[in-house]
C-alpha cells in the first residue's frame, strides 16, 4: 500500500479533458498519481484538468491523440512516459455515443464511427498498455480500467443499441484480457456507469430520464471517478476481470 501523499506512479486517462475522464484524472492525482491526460480536440479543457492535478501537488501532462488511430496511441503512450515516467495505470475512457435512433435506420458510417472509437480504440489502448506494462516484456505490471456502460447490459433500445453493443464488447475484452495477462502483473477491470451528468448526452436527455434510476437522480462524474481511482490502486489488489456498476441501481 502507498502511504498518504506518496507518489503511486504514472496514470494515463484517455478522454481526460471532460466529463468522467476529467474527474478520473483529478481523482487519480488526489490519490497520488502523476497523470497523462489525453484529448481529441478540447485542448483548453485538457489544460484545465492538468492545472487541477497540479493544484493537488502532482505532475500532469496533456496530449492530443485520437484513440481511433493506432499511431496516435503509440505517440500518446511514448509522450506520457517520456514526460512523467513509466505508466502503471491506464483508464480506457474516451468514448462517444451515436444520435438517438432505431437499429433499422443505422447506416454504415454511424456503425463504423461508434465501434471504431469505443471498441477498436479501447482494444488499441489496452494493447499499447499491455506491451509496455507486461512483466513478460520487462515491464513493471499495472492496471487497466475500462470505462464501459450500463447500456452494455440494458441494450439502450430506441436510443443507441450500437453504442451499447460497442461497450458490451469492452466488457468481454475486460474478462478475456484479464485472464490473458493475469500472470504478467497486469489487472484489467471495468466500470459500467449509468446516467452521469456530462456533455455526452443529447440535449434534454438527462432532464427527461435523469430521475428514472432507483436512486432518483443522475450520477456525477466524481462518483464514477472515485471508483476508477479505487480500481486503479492496490486497494483493489485481489480484483481482476470484474465489471463494477456505478449506476444508481439502474
Ligand atoms: P464526454 O463528456 O463527452 O467526454 C468525452 C471525452 O472523450 C472527451 O475528453 C473527449 O475529448 C474524448 N474523446 C472522444 N472521442 C475521442 C477520440 N476519438 N479520441 C480521443 N478522445 C476522444 O463523455 P463522458 O460522459 O465523460 O464519457 C466518458 C466515457 O464514459 C465514455 O466512454 C462513455 O461512453 C462512458 N459512459 C458515460 C456515461 C454518461 O452517462 N455520461 C454513461 C456510461 C458510460 P475532447 O474533449 O477533446 O472532445
């Protein structure tokens, strides 16, 4: 266990400029990690997250990288490692939803976008992490936390079954990869957020269904971030291959 205030190591959060990723980056910094914050377009937001991490006494570094592009992911990992040291925790968080619609109306471009970013992107990030962290490759081990969705279980009928399915694949990857690398010092875990107050939702969606979870309200990004920080730390040392719901009972 790491003592209060001690440095845990370097963590990387994809999609750390906003929402759950931003809250996770800050929670990890509070928990003792120096944090690499990746973003796709919102550099100012990412720099604000860096400043928030620095405010709690840790180092942080923002890098622009699209998780749908393999060479950008390699550049991201190398840049964060070069600036902050070897990466010991990766939060596979970057993701997008599709516009609301029925399966019968989906076109190929929509399907390719959501699976490319949410599923293929998550695989590419996990792959880059394993190659660097695996003790079989001379790495020091580490933790991968995949951000899935309760939609993976519920199916998101009438809204975005494609998004839900892209996250169900991430759940399966979490289990398979966890078993694959368990003896190489790497634990792989996942969180399934429910309705969380971020900019990802279409206008009016949170107002419309935000009180439907059994707890009667949407969740806050910080409530997911707290779980991510726990899973990334050695406080969850006997967990791997698990998906943990943080969804207000939904
Ligand atoms: P958000 O507020 O829309 O933030 C998305 C983040 O991902 C931003 O930092 C964005 O970067 C980044 N991003 C998007 N596409 C990217 C790409 N191709 N490459 C790199 N970065 C990319 O979303 P959120 O609600 O925090 O969601 C975070 C994760 O939680 C997603 O995987 C989402 O599916 C999952 N989730 C969210 C909810 C919810 O209710 N909010 C529920 C279940 C699961 P820029 O800032 O540069 O655009």
